[in-house]
C-alpha cells in the first residue's frame, strides 16, 4: 500500500512539476524587461543631453549588480527557501524601478535603477531556476530553457509597452519607470508564493553519458569550494562570459543601431526589438534541448560559430540594410538566450544539483562581467568612431577564442 501511494504521488508530482516552469517563465517576463532598456537610451540622451556611453550606464550597472547578487541569493535560498527569497527580490525590483522615476540625472538613475533594481532581479532570478532544476533532475535543459524563456521574450511585451508610455504626453520617459515598477512589484511578489523545492524523497540522481558509456552517478555533488577547483568551472565561466558579452552588447545597442545604421523609424526599431525577443526566448529551450542531446561542449561550439558569423556580417553592415541588421541581431539574441539555458544546464551536469543554487550563483558572475565589457566596448567605440559597428570585429575574435576554450575545456557529456 505504501509503495502504491508513493507511486501515485510520483505520477502526480511528475505532471504537476511543469506548473513551476510556467510560474518561473511568468516571473522572468517581469525580470527580463531590462532587455528592452535600449528603448530608453535615445529619450534619456535627449532629456539630459548625454553621450551614448553614459546612456548605457544604467543597463551596464543593472546587469553587473544582477550577477553579483546571484551568489548571495544562493545563500539566502539555503536558509529562507525560494519563496521568501523571491519575495525579497520582487520588492527590490519594484522599488528600484519606481525610485528611478525621480532621478534628476543619469548618475542617480544608474544608482537607483541599476543598483536597487539589479540587486532585486539578481535575488529573484535564481529562485525559479533552482526550483525547476530540482524538480527535473534528469534532462533538465528543456525545463530550464522554458523557465528562463520568459526573460528572453520579455522585450516582446515590454518594448512596445515602454515605447507607447514614453511617447504618451501624460506619462513620458521617467514616469514609465514608475508605472512598470508598480506592476513588477505586484506580479513577482504574488507568483513567488508558489515556489517550493520538491520533497526529500524526490529523485536527484544524475545519469550521465561519457562518450558511449552510461553511468548512474549520484556522487557528483560538488560544493562551491570544490567546484572552483575544477577546470570545468573555469572553462564554463570563460565561455559564458564571452557568450554574454556578445549577446548583451547586441541587446544594449539594438535600438540605436537600428535607427542610426539600418535607418529604421523609432517605432519600427521598437518592433524589431520585439522580434529579437522572440529569438532570444526561443534560444533557451532550443539550446537547452541541444545541450541535453549533445552536451555542453558541442552546444557551446555551435553557439560561438553562430556568434562569430553574425558579428562578421555586422562588421560589413551598410547604411539602410535593414535585412542584414535584422538577421544578424536575431542570431545574436538567439545565442544569448541559448547561453542562459546552456550555462545553468551545464552547471547541473558538471557539479550536481545538491548545491545548485550556490554553484550557479558563482557561475552567473560571468554574466555580469560580460555585461560590463560589452557595454564599455560598444559605448566607447561609438564615441570614438561615431558608429557601433567597430565593436563587432572584436566580438568575432572573442567568439573564436570561446570556441577554442570550449573545445579544450568542456567535456563532451550529456544527461541521459
């Protein structure tokens, strides 16, 4: 009778666990609104008469603080659990956005929006990922991919909304921050109530294929200290940094490149960001599934080949060539989405699920480094040369470096 009841519980839990994926996707739609930030850049440059490099500071600081807060969130989840941790983060997200509406200059906006809002997103972001990773101990790439897909497709919803609010005569640029903050505070705090880890009897065995040999290995449960002593960690961190640098740079400059180089109308450029967001969102389950089948090494190499090719195409972009602009930026946004699924999936493959929240928090610092480098490279090249396009040959070279690191440093492993 006991075995029968446990079997029924397992069947119900297996079906119901997809609800956590849906909850995580919905939370990430709110958090991912940062990916539509480029819609604010031109209005802010006009409002405060600032150069391109300065208008990117809030985006850069937001993503950097986001990444720094991730390891702290891993520790909080250990003591508080995912529900309380996500509630704290949700409050900070809302406060950061609302406080930004009172900023008198770009420096204050960077501190309020970038630091407070970024910390909030960093605290919330890992919660649904950690929950889903534990509910899906095997072949977690697809489930994690759908969970973080919300972050990628967020701009599909938020970019047109932001644009409409910015140009509305009774709202304007700064008030847009305030109204969005109210919405994010309510939605994230409400959905956080549903987050919980599986019961202790839920299976957590990693079944891994090395070459053609299948090994059921429950002993791959490395602590944070043990993880940073492995070569897999450094290879994963370096490749994740390069992948994020390329994608986040593309996200941060998507709107101005569309307007200044591809010669799109501002409304069309905002629509283009929505298109890019679709690819960013699709990249997450797509690359998560590929990682389940091929393993981290081959998936990372595929991503860098695509990043390098798209960057070379953008290096040769001519004024008014909207088709090439749309194609190449779709590829870059797709690959960034891929890395946001590949990195957490690889963390579970290489280091186990027991200390997943803490371990992925450390791995995720690569995202912040990529955000800083990508923003600095693109902003300074724009100020020096008058065009963002000079940044793409650098990205192409880094993609080659990433491909080599992946080939040497990431084992060809896959979950089975």
